[in-house]
C-alpha cells in the first residue's frame, strides 16, 4: 500500500492556493465591473427623471380649440416633448401618446376620435410630456374637456 501512495503525484498545496486566489480575484473583478455598469445606468435614469420633474414647473398648456375629432393644444410655457391624451368613452378609457414636440408659443392639433375600444367619447384629458426620451407626463398640468 505504501508503494501506491508514493507513485501518485498530486497538486501541491501552494499551487492549489494560487489557483483559488486567482479564481477569487477574477470573480471579484467581473462582479465589480458589472455592478459599476448597473450603477451608472441607474444613476443616469434617476438623473433624467429628476431633471424631468424639475422641468415640469415651467409647463403651461391650454386648449385653444376643440372640434368633433381633435383638440388643438397651445403651449404657453416651456418646450414640451409631446402630450398624452386620455380618452374616456362609454365603452372604455384609453390613452394615446403623441411624441410631437411643441415649442413655447406654438400650438398643434391632436386627434382624439377613432381610438380603438373607446366608443362614443365622453371626456378627454390632455397631459403635457417632457424629457429627452423619457416622455414623463406632467400630470399636475392636466387639462380636461367634457364632450
């Protein structure tokens, strides 16, 4: 039995320790780099939302004209990136995002008729959106129309 144990060679404890330390170092480096990327993405998103919240203070829209199928929105405040139109009908309530920017002092017409699933339109709410690719609605500036 002694001959069998002498004939086998194993990995020395020093080499085993070096390999384990190397694996740990590589694992820590990979997790650190991944975590850094996730943290940067989260900070960018949170920063964009914070900027959008601050920008809502200058938003001021008004309904300039209403027809049987559309609403003309006039922007009397800061530039907006578009609007969200919430249309309540006898069947359902649906929302539609219009990503059409309106500069300060300009106006633009948006259709509310023909949105699927609404039926006969009873009420329309217009909400300005702001942001660079975020399209955050400024709900405190909502304008409502009963038809």
